[in-house]
C-alpha cells in the first residue's frame, strides 16, 4: 500500500484470500495435472510423506503413493460432481509397506486435482454421520429460533470441544450479533454483543457460502508455502475449496488481538444466503480430526434446514393470520358507509397483526386517528413525502427523520411509519406509526474504529480492543419486520378493494 493510497475498509474486501499460497501444518497438499503429474506441493509434505518436496514436482503421482491408495483417490475424483464438490477419503494407506492411515480430501481447482492429506487422528469410526443424528434429534425439538440456536450451540460445543461456541447472525447491514452461546467454565460471555460488518469482509462471506467450514488450528504457527508459487501458465493455485488453506494474516492478527488461539467457523445458509455462522474459539491450539470436522459441517447443513423450516413456518403462520383478517374485513366492511365510519375497525384489524403506537388515515380529504400520531399538519407533510416516495406499495421506515427531516421534531410521537396506500393514485393512505425506541447496542469494541494504522505506517490492522462499547441509538422506532411489511402489502390490496367498493356505493347513491 503506497502512502497516498486511501486506507479504508474496502481494502479488506480486496485481499485475495483464496490465492494466498499457504496451508496450515495439520496436513499437506499435492496438486496434480490431468496426467496425474505433480504440479504443486506444500513444503510440509516432507513431514507427512518423508519426501523431499522439490524432487516431487513433475513426478507421476504413482511413484509417490501406494497403488491401492492411488486407485481410491482416482475413483473419488471421478465421483466429483459439480463445481465446488469435494470428496472425502478415510483410512488411506498412502505409504507402500506402511500401515499408517491417512484421511484426505480431493477436489478440482481449474484443471488441477488438489489432494489434501492428514494423518488419521481419531481411533474412532470413519462413519462421522453417526455423530450427527442424535444432535439433529435434539435441535428438532426447538419451537423458536433462539431456542434452536441455543441447543445447537451446546451440541456443537459437545462435538468439537471448543471453549466457546457462538451462533453469530448477520443483520441487514451485514453487522452481526451473537444470538446464542455455549462456553466452558470460566470463559466470559459474548452473548448479545454486536460486531461491525468489516470484521468479515465481503470476499470472505462469498467464499463461506461455497466452502462451509474453516478451521484455524493455531494462530501462532508458521504456515507452509506451496511450491512452485505459480503454475507454468503463471497462475497461483486457487484454494477456495481447500480445507487446509492458511487464512488471511489480517484475520490472524484479529484473532490474536482477541486472545484466541484456534478458531472454527461453519456457515449457516438460508436460501443460498449466508444467514450466520457457528463461530468457535479455543484458548489453546486445537486440531480437529477430519471426522469431527465433517460431522460439524454436516450438522450445520442439517441445522440450516431445520432453521429454514422454522423461519418458513413463522412466515406462513403470519400469512395465514393476515388471510383470516382479510376475510373478516371484507365481511365487516360490506356496508355502504365511508372509511371514516369504519376507521376503528380497520385500525384495530391492522394493529392485531402489526403492533404500533398509533394509526392515522387520510381518505377523500378526511383525516382520522387512533392512538399516538402526528398532528394533521405534520401528517399533511408526511403525505407529500409519501406521494414522492411510496410508489403505490406498502412503505416502511424505522427512521422517518432521516428521510423526511421535519419528522425529527416529533420522534416522541412518530419515529417510524408503515404506510399503506389505499387509492390507485397517490394521495390516500392508512399509516401505522411507532414512537422513538431508544436502545443500547453493545459492540465488541468501537465499530467506528474497527481498523487502526499499524506500526509500519499505512497498513490496515484490526482493532486491538474488544472492550464493550455501548452505542445509544436514538431517533429510530422498533424496526418493521419483513413479515409485517409483507402483511401490510397484503392488506393494502384488501383495503383498496374496500375503499373502491365504498366509493362505488357512494357514487351510486349520488346518482
Ligand atoms: C474472517 N472474521 C473472519 C471469520 C470470522 C471473523 C468468524 C472467519 C474465519 C474464522 O473462522 O475465524 C470474525 N469472529 C469474527 C467475529 C466474531 C468471531 C465477528 O468470533 C464474533 C464473535 N477483519 C477485521 C478487519 C479486516 C478483517 C478490519 O477486523 C480487514 C481489514 C479481515 N476477517 C478478515 C478476513 C477474513 C476474516 C480477510 C477471511 C479469513 C480467511 O478466510 O482467509
């Protein structure tokens, strides 16, 4: 980074973490080309296979490992299915004439086959799936998302033996919160703490959607370089799907600053998106056997399904309640009166599915309210704002003052609104209001100072202090949930029908 380069957090997003060219020491890597000639090895093959790394480059793989093992590896490569597929091998006898067993993984990286090898560390069965069934039986009993995450954190802790297992959930702004945690005795809690988006940069999140598990077994070890650094075509080896990949030095520094010696994280996906992570810390170096890592990954995948089901159940229950409400409203509002006459019915109906502090409506020049709302004059200002913004659909903001500055003067009455247009042209609205809700957010360190300049000048370093930093958020209401906005949109259609019917009837009476 040159001194005049602007240092900002987007620099983090540009670190090419998939081609950093090193593996961790708990295993070694061999990459071969389509002729099964060795293209790259990590220098630590010497420790595992007792071979001189330099001498292996260009050699046929069959000269290096035992025939049976090679046959197993080749058949797994044939089984690879799809771009990011990885096949696992357990109990390989790689060395001719030796009974020593290894575990391995194979995957494609461009035209190369990457073979990752580590000693078999567990005496236990290679049937890692057998660990997972009882874990899933436990989590399936949960009725709510927080309960589910709490049980899952405990199960994950029992499986991996990490000192701290957290369920870390991403928010809409990509910052995150620890929503469940299981810790060893004498380990302080991070429950409820928030972390800024920049702690996990964009390219890392993208990678974690493809490769679900990463372990950093010892933040203090010297990682092993892959030789040669580049292929004959001049390309570094893409380690996106590797399990041994040594991670970004910036992140290593972050973990050291946190006082962590080993880290494990497993992705939690919801509809292809990264919903959160199991984030785990250990206060000593920790190498997990490949079986346990595989079980942790499978557990997280099944957990994601259970989570998806709970979230879908919650959403469909809401939709069902709104449907009931629709039917009820259509029946109740059949008569020929005006919206004013029915306002309390409408307001109460809306409030039964979308909690609020007040409801106001402006229909055909009529202004009616219930509960805590802005005044008529303030409301007319809001209407003008909505006419340029809402675009005919339900519109929500939890910080009206940020988009409509006059509202800063009445946050005590309306800090957030959810507006439902009830005529085809912009003009008439039913609006739900929420008052200011002052809340405290506990951050792990000041989020505005998530990086500092390092001792060597213009180099980004993660923050040193994770001491709780309390932010007081003002000027905002409780946020409108996605399901609430969806309900409002569903009810907009109902109200539109009702309003049209009323004005039809009114017109007929006039004729
Ligand atoms: C990666 N950052 C990560 C990862 C986690 C976090 C979980 C995934 C790797 C792992 O499993 O350890 C962050 N860890 C957390 C958080 C908690 C936790 C939030 O336990 C909360 C409890 N990090 C910074 C800054 C930069 C940065 C300023 O703070 C960039 C300048 C970078 N973080 C960074 C990078 C990675 C990362 C580059 C990717 C590491 C890799 O996979 O190579």
